[in-house]
C-alpha cells in the first residue's frame, strides 16, 4: 500500500488526456481514497472538464465520486480554455465515450474543496493538476484551509527546464499566475512537480500498445486517448513517439508510490507582471552547488529528480484488474 493511500485525496484538474490517465491511475491504485474531483478551466472549459471527468470515472467504475465544476476564468477574468491542439477536441483526444450516468455536484468546486477538507478532519491531501484558480478561490473563502489539509501536491512550474507555454512559463502556473502566487504563498505543506521531472518520465508507443493489447476498459481508454497526445509530443517536444508523464507522475508522488530522488525545500514565487516572464515559477536554487542547504521558512518541496521508472509502474496499474 502506498504511503498516503489511507488518507483521503481530492483531485483538482482540467481533465485533458494526462489528467484522465492520472484519474484512471488513482482509481486503479490499491488503497487510494479518492473523495472528490473538482475541475477548472484550462485544457478545456471547467464544464467540459467535469463532463470528461464523469466519463472517465464511469469507465473506471467510480460513479460514486462527486465531481464539481469551478472557475471558468482566471482570477483577473481572462478566458483561456482551449488546448485542443494538445488534448484534441473536447479534451480526450477525440475519443467518444458514453454519456455520463451521474451528474455534477451542484456546489462550486471551491466549496466542494472546503467541505471535503472539513469532513476529512485535517487528513485531506489535495492533488492539483491544473491552473490553481479553484484553490485560490477556496483560500479566499476559507483562509484557514491550510490548517484543514495535510498537504498539497501541484503539477506545475519549470525550474531549470524551459516552459511549455512560453520560454519560461509552464501551463498550469502560467495560465493563472495570480492564483498560483496566492496558492504558493499559503502556509501549507506543498510539493511542486515541475517540468524538470515530468518531461523526463516518458510513456512510449510500446507502453501504449501494451495498454491496448490488455484490453480492459481502463487500459483501452488510456491507450486510445494517448494516441493524440503522443502525436502532439512527437511533433513538438520529443524525438520519439511518446509523451511526458505530467499529471500521472504528480499523482504517483501524491499517493507515495513515487519517492523523489531530489526534492529540496525552496522559496518559490510566481512572476505576475505583464511581460516576457509572466507566469514563470521563480525558485531559489542558489544552493544548487552546495547540495541545496536548508532555506529557513521554505515550505515547498520542489521535485527536481525522480528515478525514471514511473511509466512502467503506471502501465502496470492501468493493466491490473481489480483493486
């Protein structure tokens, strides 16, 4: 059983392809107690992401998990919710799925986050794989939220690695820099999983073919939606047919199945000024040549190295039957 498997988990996402694979992974991992899923505008609209989430959970046999849609815009009111060139029309690689039998929770995502945290008695861990608008709204509504959760894992940012929506900004942080700055400044136990590691843990065509060959509803869905994602990565980011493991790797770290090789606690902030560096994660890595000595008051464990074995574990989980 994974380190955090016995603790309740909430996932805040913008369900595109890698979010969907992460959801399937969580549903397939023994002991993971996924209490709720909230969605935000990012890869697609918050409403479409909620529908995608319900469809993915239906394939995984988890229609019991509440799903609530949240912020449709950034904190400053920007609307930018179309990454169809990365995730395909609708966000799931153009793959058609049956209409969800369950509906969305009537609460706003921020309210579901707060309510779930209160009910969990301080044990809730939040996994955020999307722009951080919902978490920022939850913090504004309930400033004591950091006291109500055990920790937060965020897939986002780029430290020594280039950005993916600008030379320096990663999509989840860069989509809503004001929200990210607020979340990163909050007083909670924070783990950041940046492009530095997610771009180096790669799914390959061999992995995808194994998923398709296994043929279960879960593995088949993962294999089918990854086809579009692989094409995007092959054309824009990787010298082979495959993809990064952005959100699934963050999920693996959140539930303790992946132990980072290097994750120093660093002071972090976000550039919120208009200009070339808007949305960049600013991490104090000046101790890099000294083994990252302690930075008093630093709360963010920034994952800078993993062992590269997660894609195999991910596919193993997606191909297993039962929990």
